[in-house]
C-alpha cells in the first residue's frame, strides 16, 4: 500500500470507503465554520464533504505535474486560520498530479511546525508509475500530524466500500466518531478483503492494472491531439485514470457537458472541481471504467462538439 511507512493493524480503522475516512478525519479536527485547505482543482467529493460539515474551502494553487504548491500553502498558513489540510499528493483528482519526494517532505515538516493536521488521501498511490510517487507524506511525519487514508475502490472494486484510516495523534477521536455514527467498523468485510488480497496476489494484479491503464491514457491523449480544437491543453500524468483538459477560446465546459449529455456521453465539467468558477474552461476525462471503440468514438465526438462551441464563440465575438 502506501510506501515508506509500516503500520500495525490495530492502528488502522476500517471505514466505509475513502470518503468516510476523509469525513471522519475532518470531523476530528474541525468545527463548523473552520477553514480547510484543498488542492485547486480538487475532488468533487471533498467539496461535498466540506459543504456537509459546514467547513470553508481555501483552495491552494496546484501544478498539473507537481501538485500542491507548498510555497503557497506556507503563505496561507501565515495569513489564514487554517485548521486542516486535505490533499491527494499522488495522482490528485482531477489533475493527476504527483508531488516530488522533496516537496512531500517539506509539506510534512511545514505542517508539523504549524501543528496543522494533514489528511493524506492515498487512494491512487498504487496506480502511480514511479516508486517515489507511491511514498506517502506520512512517511516523513514523526509527530502524528498526518492522517493517512485510502480504500480499495480504485484497485479492487468501488462497490466494496472498504476503506481505512490511520489517524496518528487523532486516532482516539476518529474511533469515537466512527462508533457514534455507525457503531464501529465491519470486521467480517475487512477479513474477507484481507483473504482476497492474500489469495489473489494483489501486487501482481496492481502491476497488470497499471499496464492495462497506461496505453489507454496514451491513446486518449492522442485522440485529444487529433480531434479537439487547436490550443487544447492536456495533462500527461505518470499513472492513474484521468486526464484534465484546458479548452481554448473561452469554451464553456457546462455548455459542452450539456451537449455531450444530449448524445449520451458523460464528461466532468471543470466547475465541479472548485468552489470558484476558475475552471469553467476545463474538463476531466476518465478512462477508468472501460476502454474500447465506444469510448474512442465518444472522445472524438466530445472533441467535435468542443470545436463547434469554439466556432460559435468566435462568431458571437465577431
Ligand atoms: C481522491 C479521491 N478520494 C476518495 C474518493 C472516494 O473513494 P471511495 O469510493 O473509496 O469512498 C475518490 C473517488 O473518486 C477520489 O478520487
């Protein structure tokens, strides 16, 4: 799993997927109205959790390749009342960014110095191409400020809802919350999962999964280059299942989303991934749930529809 640190089974709390682990971690260290730092763009699910817990989102610039800006975070910690940081340092959603090792270390030290907890979501670490990207920020945490969480939703099956949380110095608080809200963890399910992992050769399966996904991403990028309007920018993630596209000419991703939906194609408009409107010209594409001629044709079609919207925009501007 997340490399670079070893944990005892008793330190790990089983959760209903990764999102519950994130929610428990946040509830343990915040009160309604508190400010939580997020990557920008960030996972749609995180924004929903923050909204449900009445927390304020402070979005920090995030590089499409190197992830969260530790410099910008350092500034935010000096100027804002940040109560927690929630981040996906490996293959962030939706950018697919992975923080370099040195930045992971800097992040752990910075947060320890400010005594601010980090909820580190490692749900995609096993899909990373490079070992250094699989290493968790938690491995640099000597004082328990990092809460590590993940699940098997992206590597075994989303419907299992088997996740986990190692909450460091906040472990008593998260266990109390878990017991209060759902009567505790699900040992039978967790034992079944452990059995499955032992039997199936999880590490071999992961290698196969990564080998299956990498050509899909390469092909999807080639389709973007061939069929999307000139000036479209696309990420080049080192692993994972997502591509993030910046569309040219003020194309409105919500208009594109609607046009695609009319044709039975589902894309994720950039507006989903921020509490602000700054990613309105962006979309996220995922190759995680299957890849074949249907998906290839859908991608070509999204490109054509984006081109039509760009042309309309030009006409209106003229
Ligand atoms: C970064 C991230 N964390 C958590 C989740 C949700 O995980 P789970 O289904 O295990 O709750 C997702 C799913 O899209 C995700 O992208």
